[in-house]
């Protein structure tokens, strides 16, 4: 699947935003305005002015709407969620070339709030996946103790974990150790492993 640089950046921002929510024993990563500023800096969100508590509350609300998109039951439900989000953000597509980047499209209106900026650009990036028939690429990690969101951009849509180095490896090591235990127990008792 071909995704341009801007869409990829917007998708990455959406995923990171969704994953800032408290989950299990993981605390909320957007606890205060300084945390919101760090999110903006990490994701190189352009055209952001001063941030305050209202921005924090609005971005958390957008985060909740994006989280709904990742758990929507079907394409129609996903489209309805995205349509409402993008419309509420006051989407205003415009061509721009800034900060050394070549021409690209911003979907947020000039002077938009951070929440509207994220909703417009992120919502449109997710909409492109829906239009391309790729909604199933919006996933949650399959590790039992992790529900982090991710966009599966693998060729064959086979990615199962948010991060293969952490969740994937941890589960593969656990499965390997379980097989070793079973083999050792069967060798000690003379009985084959239970299936």
C-alpha cells in the first residue's frame, strides 16, 4: 500500500495520540499541558501556538474519538465516526510548503486549535485508508496484556503486535519457554507433550 509522507505522519500522530490514554496499569501520558507540548514536538505538529488547559481537554476528547475509530465494528461505523470528526474540525484543505517540506495538503483551517488540527489531518489520513478498502489495517495489539493501537502497513496485513521487539518477542519467548518446559516434563515422565 502506497502512503505519502504526510498521510504517514498523520497516521503516526493518531496512533501515538490514541496510545497516550491510560490503559491497565499504564497512566495517561497527557496529564498536563507540558505533556501535550512534548507530544506536539515529538510529532512535529506545525502551526501550533500557545497551549493551555482547554487545548488539553479538547485533544483528550479527540483522542477518545480516534480510539472509537480503532474499535468500530465495520466500515460504515468507521466512516460515520470520521465524517463527524472531520466536519466538526472545520476541515479546510489547502496546499502549503513550509519548514523545508515540499508541497502537501493541510486539512485544518489556518489558525485552527490543536484539537481541530489533529482531528482534520488525522481524520483525513484514516479516511484515505477507508477509501482504499484498508480499514482492517487499524488494529489493536494482540498481546494479552497490551491493547495499544497501530496501523498495520505490512504488505500482507499480518502484523499482530504494536511492536515486534517488545510485545512480539515477549510472547514468542514465553511460547518457546513453555514448549521447553513441556519437552523437559515429557522427557522426565516418558510421556509426550499434551495437545
